[in-house]
C-alpha cells in the first residue's frame, strides 16, 4: 500500500522542467510544475483512500424484505412483489371470524383483538374480524 509523500521536493521526473535555468554550487537549477505536483498529490490521496475502503457494499436484507426485479428492496408484502391484483384481493386470515361492525365493537370492549374494515372498503358491506380465542 502506498503512503502519502510529505516532502514537496520529492516529485516525479515528469514534473521537473527540461531546461536548466542555471547552476548553483555545481548543481542544476530547474523548475517544478506546481500544478502537476498538486495533481500527483491528489491522485496519491485517491489511491490511499481507494485502498482503505472496500469497493463493494452489499445490501443487507431485513426479515420480510426481497430484492425486486428492478433492483429495489421492498417488503415481501408490497404490491410490486406480490402482484397488484393479488395484493388488492382480500383474503380472510385463518383463525378469524367475520362479524358486523357493531358486534366487533362489543368484542373489542370485552378485550378481544378486532380488525375493523380489513378489506379497506368503507360504506358498503363493512365488517370486522375477531382474532383468536374470543370467537
């Protein structure tokens, strides 16, 4: 794994000017391309970050979730998973009894678990479901 270069005088030869400007104590005086050095430093930081972070992040599905054909994670009961017609077709659950709304209120007052209007239809043929042992 590469590390960051901390010395700003340490650079790639492509960043050094080709023509010497002069001599000092027997050494060439050359120019450095500061923009190319800054770009190299940025690329080096990107390489270090890329090496430290894994490339793939997988989605963790919660219980009851599925990945749909369009790649979106949805609840297993969503209409996109089940199918629109089946999702909107009412099916009475097992261990329930269908009663009128008035009877459902009485069961609820007695402490029973009651679901009112489970088919989501209001005003026509309304009913309630009494769950469990209170039937």
